[in-house]
C-alpha cells in the first residue's frame, strides 16, 4: 500500500489527572438524559483508547444510545464503533454488530445529508467485509443524492471498499467513470477522478482525453489531481508526454496559485527544454510577486534556486534576472536576501549592467524611506551585492562607487562600514579609479558622522593620495575638521570670552542649533548652563577628541605622517617641505596637549600617546627605513589580505562548480528515454511519492542508498537479553520530529496481555501520542512506533518502561525498565558561515556562555581543531592561511546553525605546552556562546564527550 493510501485515524487527547470511572456508573449514565449520555460516551471512548475492553457496555450502548437522533451523539458513536473491538477472540464477528449494521443502513437513508455524509466517511474506516456487505446497495444509492456532501463521501467510501474488498463492488471503476461524466460539482469530480487514478488509470486517461481542452475551466482541486495524473502517466510511460505536456502549459495560466506551483514543478521534471524551464521559472517568479505570504515566497524561491543548480537550466535563468529582481519589492528581509543571492549567482557579463542599475535605484530608495528596522540591513545587503558585482566585473566599479560613497556619511554605521570596505578593496584593485575615489572621499569627508568610518576614511586618504594637490586637500580637510588650533587654548578662550554675550542669546532659537552629534553637551558648570551654540560650530574631529575618543587621533597621526613623507618626496623646495612637516607636527602636538588636559571627557590612553609620539619622532628624523614602512609596507599588507580573501572565494566557487558539474565518463552508456523499457523507467523516483514520504517522515529510501547511514548504526538496545521482554529501538530523526521504531520480543512461554510501552521525555521533547497496548503470544514479537516532537536544539533523553500482564496469572502487572535513549544534538546542527562583523555582533549579544577546558590526548593543534569540527558539525570561519604555519598556539572562530534557526558560536583558544615536551597534549579552552542555555550546555557536553573518546 502506498503512502497516499494510508488511512488517517481519529486521535483523542487523554486527560491524565482524572480517575477512570467504573463500568457500573458508566452503564447508569448511558441510561440517563442526552447530556449524561454524551459525557459517558466520551469517557468510554477514552477508556477504550487507553486499552480497556469494556465488553459489558456494548448492549447498553446499542439499546439506549444508538437509536438517538442527537447529532453530537451520532458523531461520538462513529468514533466509538471505529475503535471498539468488533470480533470475538477467535476472530468471528460479534452477534451484536448485526444490530449496529442495521442502524447504519438506516442512517445511509436518513433525510439529513450531514448524517448520511458522516456515516459514509465512517464506513471508509471499517475493516470488516461482513459489516459492509449489507450496506452496499445503500452506498450505491448515495451516489445519486441531491447534495454534493453525500455524493463526494459516497465516492470515497466506494473507493476504500473497492481497494480493501474488491469482491464487494467489482464494477466500482465503471460506476465512478459514469458518475464522473455526468457530475457537475467540483469536489465530487475531484474525488471520483482521484479514485480512477489509483484504481483504473486507463479510465482516468480516457476521461481526461475527452475534456482536455476544458481543463482550464475546472475547479482548482480537480486541476491539482489532473497535474498529478499527468505526472504519473508521463513518469511511467514517457511516450505519452507529447499528448499531455500542452495541458500542463495551459495549467501554468490557472487562477489558482497551488495549481500553478504544481504545474511548474511537474513541467520541470517532465521536460528539460529551455522553453519549458523558462515558462516554469516565469510562473514561479509571478507566484513570488503575487503571493502575500512570506513562507510561500521563500518556498518558491527555493524551487528557483534548485533550478539554478542544474547547469543547463542556469543559462535560461540568466535571461530572467531582471524579472527575479522584481521580488525586491517585498519588504521581508529574508526574501530579499535570497533574491539578491540568487541574482548574484546568475549574473553574467550580458546582464550585469542592468542588475547594477536596479541595485543602485534600490540603494537610493533606502535613503528616502522612513527609517525601519530592516531598512539598514537591506541597505547593507545591497552594498555587499554591489561590492561582489564590482569585484567580478571591474568595469562596473566606476558606476557604483560614486553612488555608494554618499553613504559614508550615513547614520547607520554598519552600512557605512560595508561601503568603506568596498571602497578600500576597489581603490587597491583598480588603479584607474583611484583619482575618482580620492576626489569623492574628499567631498564626503567632512560629513562623516561615525568615528569608526572616519578612521577608515583617514587611512584610505593617507594611503592613496599621491599628488601634491590631493595631499594639500587632505591637510585642508583635516584642519577644517579639527577647527581652530591650538585646541586647548581656543577652548579655554571660548569658555572665558563668550560667557558675557551668552546671557543676551535668546533661548528659543539656540535650541535649533543642537547637532545630531550630541557632543560637548556637558563639560563644566558654565557650558552646561548655555544653549548648544558652540556645538553648531564644532567640527567632527574636534567633537570626537573632546568626547575622549583618541584612537582616531592615532589614526590621524599615521595619516599625517604618510602624507608628509610623500609630500617631501614630491616637492623639492626645502621651505615648503619644512612648512608642511611642521604643520603636521603642530596638529599632533596640539592633540597630545588636549589629551593630557582636563577638557576631554576621557583622558588619552598610553597606547595612543605612544603612537602619536612615534609619528612625531618619524617626522623629525625622516629616515628612509621609516619612509618605506609607512608608505610601502602598509599597502603591501592590505594587498596580501585582499589576495588571500580572493583566493579563498575562488576556491569556494571552484568547489561549488565542481559539485554542480555532471561528469560523464567516455564509456558511460547513453540513455534514450524513447528506448527505455517501462520497468527501467519505474526505477526513477516518483516526485509526488517522495514529497509525501518526506512530509510523513518516511525517508528510508535515501538511507538505503547510503551504506554508511545504515539503520543498524542507530539501533539502541533498551532491555537485557535475559529480560522476559526484549526491546530495542531504531531512532529515526526527521527534522522536527523523531520516530522511535521499537521491536518488542516476548521471550517467555506465556501470553503477555496489555503489553504497553510507556515513555517519558526530558528536555525540549514532547511525546505526540501514547502507543496502544498489544497482546504478545509466546515467543512472538511486534513493532511499536512512537512519535516525539522536538522544539529546540538541546540534548534530550527518552526513558520509560514496558508493562504487561501474564495470561492466567493472579499477580500484579509486571514491569521492565528500559535504558535511556539519548537524542544527539548533532542531528540538528549544520555548518554555516557568517561575516566577521556578524560573528562579533552575535558574540556580544548572546548571553549564554559555556567555557569548556580542553582535555584531550591529541598532541597536534591542527589535528585537534579538525577533530572538534568533525564532532560538532561546526564550520571554521578563520581562513586557512591564518591557521597555517606553526607557532605553538592557535585561535579560531567556529559557527553553526540549527534547523530551528538558532546560532551557535565557538572560540577555540589552544596551545601546545612546549616546556612539557613534544608528546604533551594540547591545552586551552573552548568558549561557546548561544542565545539559549540548552544549546550552549548541549554543545559543551558534546565537545567534552568527543574529546574524551579520542584515541590515537
């Protein structure tokens, strides 16, 4: 029986705290009024589901409850008759069931269509042919009922009866085909067509052939079934493709999004022609744009990404990049992120210009939008995408840079930092763009608001200003940004000199003069009593210094030293040389003076004093060695870093392309679909069946293909071999739920009754349903399945016992305690990557830290790191080049993400204690950070366990 044909049973929640009522009290309640009967019937159903037999109540229910016409009671009775034992111990039908059968025959002829329909649904669940046989004429008659609810349930009943007991209704396909031809209601037609697909495919095809031109006018539920039929037929018999593929093309124009999605998916699997791929991709893009649900957008985007993975389809999708970019109109950040990544993967020299124009427009749009929490992140994404485009297609850099450099003055530091990183790489790589970048940088320099960006901009100007005019411009900008010098004296003068006129200044207008910087607000009692008149005049660099941020001063000193040394080499006139150097030294000296005074909010640090003093010394001596270090070595180190980064990117791209390239050996046989035998075709996987199996958690096929993922590796022994009941469990993890397949073996010579598997969980696990009791014959065995839902990434434990009664024994229930099943966190953790900035941000935000001491017998640092990566499923973010070489210690950042979207960070700091000899094991610490406590602790436990298991 295929997965599609499994019957779905009704499950009722059991209140655990209440005491089970006695059979006598239930009997009395079942004879009471309607309300009492309803409550009693509910209790009976719950007790039977819990394994109680209650045979004495059967006749009471038939006599006092079955004749009632109350709808609630009728619904409850349907559940009751589904679960109640209907046979004697020797397998024969109970005599009382004849009365029940008669009652349901009357219900099938009831004037109320709800009662008829629900009774027909109930008959789908019956497994006793003797009960169904007398009802067949009434079921057939329901096919002609005036109400569609009855007719569609009659079709379902006929289908299940035909499948389980064909002899009861051998002419079912013919009957349903005739019904389908004359039927008008969409839901009835859908059920009838579905039955014909599974029961008699030829008849289904005959019907479809007669109405193939009207398919577009059908309801969406029927269209979905037609898509499934066409897929199944073409999958089994490829020669039929030409006959039906036009129908699939027509269904791409359906008004229903679900039909369009399924039709596009089917079209891709049935045909790899460029027109088919283009039509399907276009359909997917329309769905993403028109659907409002973000989950739908993400799912369909994934389908587009899957299409791109196929080398022959990628070329077709490249022509649709501009259509894909229409998805950026969606406000959701995750959707935009995936769209930009997909567009970047598909970009080529043919369409990069159009892509860049669209992205530039989007960047400008983000500047005009009212601030939203995701606007800044979206701007960052756009900047990074433009950065990647410019690196891959250098011709584009000249168009992109002027637009992006406007954002250096942005309030959002993260977006400005991304722009700065891009500018730094561009100015190093593209010599022809240097004059343009320097000119643009000088334009926006005075408007930069963030101290971090200011430092970066100073470095770029100091490093790449190569002409006399540019150097003079940098000095002018620095002077403009620093204000009047010497700083200390001018500040003190302002304090003293502007005190009297201050009283005449009206308070109202002065309020408007407060800058966004908010600097120099409280420096003394005098300044705090004044409105912020001075703040409008205060230049940015002066503001940073008075706030106590002297790291920017150290950066400025280096920049001034670089441009001064370069100026000396460019200008031959001694007087001008000395004048420029003196000016640079004056600026550094006045900053040092300010740092030592009491004016700034925080005094200058010793490190910054050392750096500025060093720069002063270098300028006073002007030695050739220092000239080389400042003007050549700095740029070389940047060049090394960028080339290493580029190499790493190329390596990862190469790995990706190797994965995607389908290598065909010279002697591989060529498969012609038209010549393939039917039985060979069936070996190809059925997509509908696969998706259904994946949804139900039955993905055993893939595991069978992989010998390493053998089921035997995941079998856990639960009891001992000498226990009366032996049990072992196969633990199958399927994303958000765990299926326990428990084998129970009766090792005694007695019959074990009410053998029940009782489970409980520890951690973020939840048992979905209680396994039902079994009766085990002597030396018999059975399989029990239990589902456990997982809510988050942490180690869970499932424990429990097996309880049973021995047939004929007067003793209490017997119990066998099971050993614990440990659920491994590694099943949920997958390696992932993020940028250094994101890693640092998460490291600062996550509150849970777990520090694990390294305790291992591995003696090599690199080997230990690889071992940790393998045992924790984490990815090393520290580049290979940074880890190469040997110096006795190592630091690396690791990152992983769980399938629930939780992030896990780790920092490995390890060293080789050389003083203990060459055989000394690695020592150090691993710090783990996560948002949740469970994740941090579980990952720490995993590392502790895995390093102890290591054997050399």
